[in-house]
């Protein structure tokens, strides 16, 4: 079966409406103009087989380096035929071509076909709860997690079932530990299960590798970056990573810390006239600014605009 994955065009509207109707969803013609208006940072992709729309997904790439994969659906008659795989592949390819190499999505505990699909692409559970919903994260090409796992291919993965304490904050935690040596990487997430609240994002990192051992924390009340160094002396270069129309502030872009030295510095952001992201059409009304540290680690702050 030949399947094409294409960006949505108005000529596919009737096919998308048919797909929605099959799943019991409502399709409004207003969606066509909305999707057109969001093309700079939101892509609607459709899967086409024999001129029939058999699948659809939305890819939001508003805030680098994140990409959210939203509402992956496949026609019931075509499930189990690799349609979802092709749509996810396209999302990953497009997002990484734009520099958004950390993908995330939401699914449910009992959606076994979806969980098996995402597992193929190395999505890891990151935010869990007693509710049915959970967030999965994928760390793609060039990401700091991918780089760590390349160096430490024999690793143990763990995920916290609830929030844990980390330098005065409460985050969800995942960890990757080398089962041969003592290297380990922990990633902390701010967010919540479900789509009500703030956009999930990386808010803390803990690194222990060879003689290096340090923690990074993004505080949000007020906005500050905390660095806690436990290993040998470390030099950190901090760069903003933000969309057009967001002016990011960093108190110090170069920081040198000796062993057991800690630092907290002011960070922040503000919108400019060029900010054109329509938050009301994204999953979250959250503005996110990120920082790349030593050209690999990423940590983020956000502001909810409800």
C-alpha cells in the first residue's frame, strides 16, 4: 500500500472531514483558515492512500527546541498498516530540520498500540500520574540526552511516579544511569499530566560524568538560573534559544565555577512587536524561553498567559 504524507492543503479538506466523521469528531470549515494562518509554527500533516485521507497529525514548533505532536489519528480501516509510523517519521524529520530536536506528546496508559508506536521512536515516559494521561518525550538528533546515551549505550532508565524535590522545586524526574560505570544523567520536568495547565518543559538537569558533577535549575518565581557544581572546576557558556519576537535576558553568558561553588543568576524574557505566535491555538497558552548551555544542555522557563 502506497502512502504519502503531505502538508494539509484546502483540497484535502473534504477528506479530513470524512476522517473526522468516521472517528466521531466535528470538523469546522473555520479550521482551514486557522491552519493556514499558523503555518509558520504549526504544521498539519495528512496521510494519503489512493487519494483518500487515512491519517492526520499536527506538529507545533513554536518554542525551540521543543516540538509537540498533537492529535495523531488514523482511519479505523487503515490501522495497523504503518500509517501512524509514517506520520511520526514525518513529524520528527520536519521538527529536527527546524532545530526542534526534543519532541513530546500525550497519550494514555491503556492505549497499547500508541505506546508501542512511540516506543519504536525512543519516546520515554516523563510525566506520570494516577490519571490515564501521560507525557512522553523524545530526545532527538544532537540533543544532550542522545549524546549521553551514545557515550553510555548500556544504561538503566527510571521515571518517577510523582514529583520529586530538586533544589527547592518540585519536578517530575527521569534518569539514565550507566550500568557499567558511575555516569548518570537526570532530567527534570515542569508540568502536569493532561493538557490543562502549563506546557511541559525541561526545568532541571543533573549530570555526573567522569570528573564532572553539576546541577542546573530553572526557577520561575522569580526567573533565575541556578548552577550547583560538585565536581571539578567547570566553565559554562549560556546562550538564549527562543522564537522570533522574544527578547531573552541573561545576567551572565560565561560562568566559571570551582568545586563546590554555586551560583544563581537572573534570567528572563519579554515579548517584542515581532512576537506573532497565537497561543490560543496551541495546546498551552505558555510562552517558553530556553537556554542552551555549553552548546548541548537545554533548560527552560515559561509564563502562562491564560
